[in-house]
C-alpha cells in the first residue's frame, strides 16, 4: 500500500529573503499613511531650507544645480525610510532610491530647461503664443504644467525600474510611472484652480505659504502611495502563491 511522507519545501535564497522581509508585514493603510506623511515632509523641507538659507545661495547657475541635488535628496530621504520599512531588510536596490531620485531630478530639470528655452525662442510672437495656448490656461501656466509632468514622468520611469528590481515585478515599473504622471496632472490642475485665490492674498505668514505646499505634497503622495501599496501587496501574493510550506511526496 503506497504511503506518503512530508518533506519540507526547498526555497531559493530570493524567496527566503522575501519571506524574512515580510515576517512582520505592514498593513496597506499604514504604508499609505506613512508615504503621505513622507510626501508632506519631503515637500516642505526644501522650501524651509531655501527660506532660511540652509541650502546656500542660488544666485549662480552652479548654485541652482547644487540646490536641485540637495533638495531632491531631501525629498527622497523620507520616502526611502518608508520604503526601507516596507522592504524589511537591508537592500542594495533599496539604498539606491536616493541616488536614483537625484539623478532623475537632474535629468528632468535639464530636459525641461532645454525644452522651455527652445519653445520660448520659437514662439516670439504674442499672437502665436495665444494661438497655441489651449482653453483658459495661460502660456506660462502651460509651460509649468509640462515641466511638472516631465519631472513626474522621469521620476516615475527611474524609480519604477528600481521598484521593479526590488519587488521582482515588471508591472511595478508601469504602475509607478502611471501613478506619478497621474499625480502630477491632478496636482497641477488643483494648483491652477486655487492659484487665483492664493495670489490675491496679502500679508501671508510662513504657515500660509508652507501649508499649500504640504497639502500638494500630500496629494501627490496619496496617488503614488496607492501605486506603492498595490505593488507591495501584489508582490506578497505572488510569493505566497509560489512558496508552499510543505510538499507531499509519494513513497
């Protein structure tokens, strides 16, 4: 009569490290809330540094690019803390979050500056500018929106490829790219809707200036946080589906 014996399943090092990483899994709401908080802090700190001179002078071109490097690192640092907690263990790919973010910011600003200069030089006629401006959006507003979406697209591409390596899922890159672009469009539209009311205010305090920045940072992080939670939850389900605890072997 055939019998069966139970043999422990053998796990690859990658699967074992993944299981160790999620020994104490964080709930989706905790990750989402922490990511939103990181977005608020990361948005406000660079403006505080500029206001109080923590980032140094920005009079020359070299000072501007130095400010971009420092500000982008400040924005990425709270995000890295949340990502590190989500991963659950030291990771070289996770540690690359800040450098990759800084390089993406530099690339996006460089591309935006070149594009804006060429577009402005090409549209010397005011009539041409008005003709090419869609709807009620002024030309400068349109340029600002394109620059914001360009930054989001470059960030989404670079960080998305990194997340795809961290969570071993190609879909992470696509999801993160789409999430960043959608977040940038939503924030840009809301900023333009509120711009008239904010510009007419006088005697604004530091809190009045920083509060909208924190809100817009939180809004951006709200959308990208949904993408991050979706990527991390999908990663757990995939590895649980392919990592059985026991294996029954006929004997």
